[in-house]
C-alpha cells in the first residue's frame, strides 16, 4: 500500500544523508525477494528496504499487528524523552531508533500500547512508531511540520483526502478531542486513552478505518 510514497521518502532520506538514492531497479529487488520468499497467501507481511552507501538490503517479517481486531482502541502514555524538532534526522526514516525502542518498552511495562513524544517546546509531536491525528467537531487535525515528526505515508494520504488542519497542540488542550494513531503496518487505530484523558471511538474514526481497510484490500 502506498509503495510510491514509501520510495519517495526513502529517496529523500538517502539524499539528505548523501547516499545514492535507489533507482528503478529497487522495485526489481523487492519483487525478486518476494518471489524467492514464497510467502503464503492471505497473511500480512512487512517488507523492509534498507539502503546504505554500500548496500541495498530487502527483508521481510510477519506483520505484528495482523491479529489485532479492527476496533481495538489504543492506550497511550507520555514519553520521558523529548523529540528534537531541530535535528536534521527527525524528518527521515533511519535505523537510528534507540529512543523509540526504549520508550516503547517503557510504555508497555506501564500497561500502555505506546507513548507520545513532546518536542523541546512542549508541543505534541508523534508516538514512538506512528503519527497522530485528533478529531473535533467532525474535522481532522494533526501536528504541523514544525513539531518534528517523521513524515508518514499514511499521514500524507489522510491529510490530502480529508483536508486535515495542521497546528500546534499541547497536553492541556486535549479535553474535547478524540485521537487516532496510524502507520502503514498498523493501519488507522483509535486512541481511547492518552495519559489521563480518555474517550470512545467516534464516527469519524470508524469511517476512516473502513475506508483505509478498503484501500488495503485494493477496493479503492
């Protein structure tokens, strides 16, 4: 799903790190890997494409969210670390995932599914492995580009399709908002608890989930 967006983001990251950007042969490498792997039909897998100055590597693994119920609501805590919105690496998907791994482990130990970063200004940014949207009065809102998040492929699609309004959001301004969290493997998931704030799954979130599911199945 959204392979073109993934490859565009990969090329931007490679250029930013002064690495030769993958060319059209990248699609051939992915196809050859999948053919050799002989993956069973009907199961969801994650394909990872890694690029360095010396190598292009393709791997795969089962989708860890494949067995999650579509209506599973997520409980999110708050990260102890801060997201550095000034870092040139923040906007690129790299293997530098130390903060995300440690914060994810800490959140799970506390009974949460994941946790949300604030940036150095105290603005809401993203979770340890996904972008965030908020719903209010039937409209979608999401942190703007100055917050310091990884440009998610699903995020870009939702912003375009639903004309999401981008802005600055703080911890103390969430009382009247409902949240949803997304990334490619997880899809679109409702947030039913964020720190001390909680809410149910609203009709806008359910409608977006249904539409994204149709996209995954190739109906859209």
